[in-house]
């Protein structure tokens, strides 16, 4: 599902609203009052959601009846999971399939409310898959920066790309490697590294990539204490990464989840870094709840160049 408008100034499609189309193992049931009710496989959870400032569509008794596990925050960054039944697992697997790929994830209840996957990113996994399948290059090279547990890396590798996965946290990279094994994939290149430092090294080496994915956090740290702050570092990062793109055919995705960023900011970042960008699309990712509301979950900019 998506909606677009035409931008009279650029001639490109204007701001798009995109939601995943192929999920079977994930469903947003309802959201509101700063919480969301979600199904991952057969497990239904209640988690905090700062964007859900409206009222819930379902009443509290329905939420209580439906859920298996609820996250209770102790602070702004951590908390604990409360199970209705002790037999409910702490770890389980879910699948994602689109017409071209099938990948698998291990989920886990972490102390910072995450499970190891961001379901709205399936929109970008589909774009990665379509881009790679459209290229004439037999085995395109794809670079995934701030790569977390590897959803985009798995999508790229499953579509046939030679894939490099960069994240600064060793445990997260190990988790991504486990997802690779679950997905029956191999040969993803794992790098525990500060993303900006890695990009600068690749530039010095003269490396080129046919696809680059960036999903930077608002704040972060490299393995050696390097500091990342989105508004301070993203311009430098974008200026560098566009130089890594193969000139003949390429794609790039920039995804941000920051309450201070809009898709217009993302568009300006991309255009200032690559003035001759082709086929630029910008917009917002959201999840469609069964109850009817839409949950916004980040903004994106993406573009693709093909040899036709």
C-alpha cells in the first residue's frame, strides 16, 4: 500500500507513505496511548511506542486478553518482560517471504524492549531485492551500514549480492550471523567497525558498491568509543558514501528513525550529496494496524540507477 503525489519542482514522485505488503508472521493489531499490540509468529506482545499519541481503538480488556507478554519499563532505556504464562518462550523464529526471497529471524526478549527486528523495514528489503534483480551485474556488491541483526543484509544476500555487513556491536553481528544460518545463506562479510571509519577506509581503497543501505541511529558509539550523533555526522557520511557507488548501476537507501527528522530533510541530504541523483523517492514508513490506525515508523530516501 502506498500513496504518492507529484512534486512540481523536481518532477519526482513526492512524499510517499509505504507499508509492508508481504508479512505473514507479523501483524500490528492495535496501537495507542504510547503502546503497541503486535503479533510475531504466534506470540503477541505489548511494547512501548512513543509515536502512538492517540487513543487505543481496542479497550484495555481486549489488550489484556490477547497478549502473551508485556514490556514494563524501569527507565527510559530498559525494563523487563512480564509473561502471562511461564511457558511462553524467550526466543523464537519468524519468516519473511516476498516473491523473490525467503529469510528467517531469531527473535529474543531484550532488556531494551527490542526483539531483533523492525517489521516496517520489509519495505526496504523488497526494494533491495527488486534492485538487485534488475541489475545486469551478475553478482552486485552491497554494503549495509548500521546493519543491526541483518534484515537488509539477508535480503541482499538472498537476492544474489556479495554483501558486507557493518555494525559496531559484536553481539549484534553474532545475532545477524545466526540469522544468516537460519536463512540457509552464507558468505556475508561481517565487520565489527565504526561505520564512518569503515566508509573512509573503503574510499581510500577505491572500492565501489552497487547498493548501499544506511539505517543510522540518533545516537551511537563505535567499538572504540567513537561517537555518532545523527545531525552532526550524517552530512559527512552521505558525502562519503555516494562516492562509493558504482557509476553504471546502483541503489541507495537512507532510513532514519528520529523524531526530529522529516523526509524533506532526507531529500535535502541526498540532493546536496549527489546533485545529479536519479529516480529519488522519499517518504515515510508506517505499519497498518488491524484496528485501522497507521503507526509512523521512520522516514526514508532511496534511489536507483540501472543500465537499460
